[in-house]
């Protein structure tokens, strides 16, 4: 099973600032990685797939990068609606699909 | 517009059973793999099970293997998760998700809460 590790667990950033979230895989997942946004009481929302491709309707301030074992989600200028928990997921070697434990992005 | 609507959650005693359903609309259901993902209170996302398009092959997390059964009815655009021998650690919000193979889970339902407690 591929273990996904996200850092930091909590990230405090001011609105308008840039946020950088990291995700590491225990072995290579190529670019078969997705990022999701999760808000309380809401369904998860696909942001990025293929490590760097924005899903339909996702604003350009969200970008993903990386390959192999190291990945980054960057939010270029934080809006109030971006404060949420973010999860990475690998779909290179499954079953099982595996998720990171999440990074909580909070307002500084 | 893709819509996924889960139902069937509720309170169940340890050792009991529960059947979750997911009604799909807005896309050609039979053309897509489908999955269940859960989130326990205060925890992260955990993949539970998936069912393929071809031959309806099924896949399970080790934590539910032998206790949960995923199935689909393409004539009714419905995904089902039969959960048996439930444990307290199965308490979670269960989401159905459309599996865009190679592109992640691109659509999710709002979830249904299953609470396993005496």
C-alpha cells in the first residue's frame, strides 16, 4: 500500500497571501495524484488531477505540481472561501486508493 | 449536471447491518466506475470500495473486506453498499463518488452518516 503524507497538518495564512501544501508518496505514483478540497458538511471537491491539471470550474489560483513522490498544491492568492481541509490522493497503484491525512488551511 | 444522492444512513448496533444507496443522474452511469469513500468524525478520507464498469469487478479496503459488498444496477442508475457485521470504527459519513479513471473522483454525493453504537 502506498502511504501518502501531507505537510503541514495545519497552515495559517492571511487572505491574499500564497499557500503551499505538500504531499509525499511512500513510492512513486508518477503523476497519478489528485487534490481535493473538503469543507465541513460539504462533499469533497476535486481540484487537481494528473498532479497538475485543474478540474472543471476550478479557479486558476489553484495549481498543482510534482511527480514521482513529491507534490505541491499552491493557492496563489487566498480567498475567504479557500479556507478548508485539503487532501491528496494517489490512484497509480490501487487497490487501495490512498489519501493523505489532510492539511487544514486556516485564516491567520 | 452530475448528481449523486446517498441514502440509507442511520444508527445501527454493533454487529448489525445497513444498506446504503446512491442514486446517480446527469451522466451515463453504466460507463463509469463508482466508489464509496468514508470520513470518520474528525478524521480524513478513507477509500472503502470500488466497482468497475467491465464485468463489475469489485475492490475493497482491507478494513471492510468480507463484511461490505458493493454492487450496481445500471438499469436503475444506482450504486449500493451492503454493510454487515458493523463495528464502532465504521461510524462515518459515507460518500459515493464517480470514478473518472485516471482523473480522480470527479463528482461526489453529499454523504450519509452511519453511526454504529449501542
